């Protein structure tokens, strides 16, 4: 996958997240946002390493997402989030165990799309 396609995927992912937040609320929007967070990280991995295999990019995105969520147990992201909107978006503020599952859902979806597009012959 080339960097331009990965950047486009990242932009579409952000647009999807914003659209879901605007159209829905509650648990659906929250957990869809969690899954899309990992999809976004997957796209960012591909912007950095465009030749990464689907399983490697999805695994890296999942590991990053879990690391961010688990870091919330320390209280540091929560403190940073009180002072910065960017920190709040990237790091969150409080640990929520179900988020870990939704990151897996996002990684699986990103892996499936990446694998499907990587399997297509170049035209």
C-alpha cells in the first residue's frame, strides 16, 4: 500500500468517526470510536511503513491501542487530558476494560481490508 492510499484511509477513518459521533451517541458511538481508533493507527502505521504486511500493521495498531488504554491505569493520560484536547483525543483519560475488545474489532477490520487490498494485482 502506498502512503497516499494510507493517508486517504486515515482521512476516511477520521471522517467516519466524526460522522458516527454526529449521528449517534451512547455506547454505539463510543465503541465504534474505539474500533476506528485502531483502524486509524493501522493507517498511520502504513504511512510510516507502507510495505508492512497486513498482520504486522494490524498487530502494531492493536499493541499501540492496548498500550494507550493500559497506560490510563496510571492516571498520567487523565492528567494530561485535563490540560490538552490533543492529549484527550490521543490518550483518553480513564481505563475501560471493554475498550480492549473493541480495539481487537478495529484491528481485525483493518487487517481484513488491508489484506483484501494487498491481494489485488496492480493495474
